[in-house]
C-alpha cells in the first residue's frame, strides 16, 4: 500500500484524510470580533520550540496582526520624511518580507504613553489594528484619521479626518480603537456632539449615518447578533451603546462608570454582555431582553476593580466562562483568570502574565504575556491547566496573537513573529 499523509487532529479520535480548516484573520479580534478561531492547532509543542517561519524587526507599536490574501498587516512608528509617523505595513505572510508601507500621520502621544514608565520602558507607537475586506485595508490613526488603502499596493483609496470633518474629540493617549467592518459599513467613534458614533460606506467612504453625543474611549466596537437582531455595540464613556447597524438607531444602553480610560471590547455570549475598566472601576455583565421591538439591558452583577478588571486586554469567552488577563498596571504580574460570566465568580487565578492578550482556539486559550511568552492553557473552569509555554518575542506585547491557516502571528514593540502550529502530520502505511 502506498504511503499517504493525514492529519492527527488534537482531541479528535481516529485518523482523517488530509484537510485544511484554515481561515483568515481579517480584523481586530478575528473574523467574528470575539478573539476566537475555529481552527485546530498543535497542542504538543516540541521541546526544541515551535517551528519559526519568520521573525522580523517592527519598530514600536502595540498593534496586532491582520492576516489575509497572503499578507500580514500591522501598524508601526518610524521616521518618514524627517518626522515620526504611524505607518501601515504589509508583510508577505509566508516570509515576513515587507511589501509596502503607507504613512498615516504623526506619531505623537500627548498625555502619556509607554516611554519612560519606570520598569516598563518598552517603546511606544500605534495602538490600532488594521482591518481587511475585499482587497482593501482600513486603518484608524491615533489622531482619528480613517483611511482605506489598496491591499496590494498601499495606495490610498479614500480618507476621512474625524477631527476636521466631524468635530472629533480625541482622548488622552490618543485613539487606540480599530475600525470595525460589518456588511457594507465601517464603524468608528470619536466625533463631536450629535455625531460621536459614525458609519461610513466601506467602498467610497461616504457617510451613511452619524449620531449620539457619547465621548469616545479606547475601545473597539463589536458587531453581533442578540435575540435575532444584528447590532453594533460601542463602549463609550457613558457605558455600552447598542445601535442598529444600517441606521444608527439606538437599540439599548447599559450605563457604566468611566475613569481615565477603557480599552477592552464588549464581550457577547448569548443574551449576556460583559464590560470592564481599570483605574479603580471594575467589571459588569448585563442581560439583554426584548419585548416586541423594545430592548432592555438589565445589570446581572458588578464586581469592583480589586476583584476583576481589565486594564486594556479583552478576555475571550467559552462555554459561559471568561478567560482573560485581569489587573491594572501589574506589568509582568497581572493574572490570567477564569470568571463565570453569569455570576462574576472567579473560578481560578494564575499570576505572572501582565497586560498582554488572549486568543481562543481548539478548546484552549493562547495567552501572549506582556514579556513575550506564548502560553497554551486549557479552556476549563476546573483549574488552571498549562499545556505548553515558549518565549517567542522580545519587547512589550500589549496585544493578542492572531491565528490564521495553522499559524500564530504575534508582535511586540520590537519585532513580529510567525509560528507554525498546524496539527502534526503522520505517515500511515
């Protein structure tokens, strides 16, 4: 009998014919805006380390990777024409080679930043992650300029300056949000009174709707379906605001205290929505109900900051439990916790990660610590169960790893790396 190659897929019993379940990672927090991948990955990491496909220098930035169409996109800060600017770069997803670079505007972060923070001076730079859709890349600069670029060349297709065109009100440390694409629209916040929430046509950039008076945060909105209704949820300084995507009509609100900053994106699980903030605030979950066409958000629980709070990292949710990095300012120390979403009960806590990020895949959580350790943890509420660990990056990692087509893409303020985590192949005669 001839030798043939098949996948040995994690916990699946038996041997299956060679197949691929890969997917692109087209936006911040993945294809479904929830930090989760539907792929299967290698869980028995070799003692010699994961196979590194490439590693390349990336100057300053807290952006994550967007991956699709054979490219990996991220934002960096570099000198362009004598000025420090934010730059969108496109890398070859297979080799890490830079294909093009497009300047986005001045990289200057008034009111703070990571430079000069005692014990935490790891560089500074853009906080936003690009979005990719239909051969176009969408970026939102720290100065609230929304741009659409050709994915193949970096050539500008259209641009909208929210500060100049929509009375934009930026925030201390400048915007960290990423543009959200859902359907034909691009959603951002940051405009002035009566136009703080904005939706633009993704093809030509014309304004489709504007509304509300909420002041912006560093949070990226999410698109989701609750009780059969598609909606976009913004996390503003007033709290959660859910709107009808095509018109901007408000569906429901959930007030939430604001202090200084919040950067996590809302988390949706069924009819429950979770939000959190550092700076002494805490965390809350609300239940969404619907009677006729009327939505109502009712708080289920609130936990103070000393129990659970997310500084800027957004947890992931699996089987009714949150897995995320909780704590404020605990660089290198903030714990990974499992929290029951329905009650706010902490199931377990493991210190030593810092404010990095989490990605859910194949029944496990891929945790990227702020010091560049990649840790594979079982997504179980019973106990902290570490499966694998490897140091993969130098510099500060204040973002989440992206998973696409059997690879992990991760970056720091110094470099980016691509690692092969496709399930192992075995030969069977």
